[in-house]
C-alpha cells in the first residue's frame, strides 16, 4: 500500500510558488527589467498551456519570438527598455 500525496501540503506549496512568482513579476515590471519580464513570460507559457489559455499562449509565443530577434529591428527595439538619460527628457 503506497502513501497518498498530502493534498493540503501540495496546495500550500503551489500557492507559495505562485505568490513568489507574482512578487518577481511585479518587481520586474516596476524596475522595467526587460530580460526578467521575458523570463516571466517563459514561465507563464507553461501555465497558459496547462490552463488551456490558447489566446495568451499565442500572444506570448509572438512576444518571445520577437524578443529573440525574429522580428525586424523596427519591432524589436520597442520591446527592449532604453535606460538612457537625455538633457531634454530627464
């Protein structure tokens, strides 16, 4: 007789993981950290696939494909945050 998994423990573990993921996403967005945001999109692709959110899966696939330079420079450059200062724009 095998042991059954502890469902309460598994639920708490999953909830903690999603909570930490949400904190990382918020931090990446607030810091305008483009590479970290793309990492979060990669992680979320698994969630979209398992949750059958095909619309978001398709949008994420296009975004990640553009991030990996499959788009032309015209579309790729706005995806990468510019961290420069100018005298006119602060």
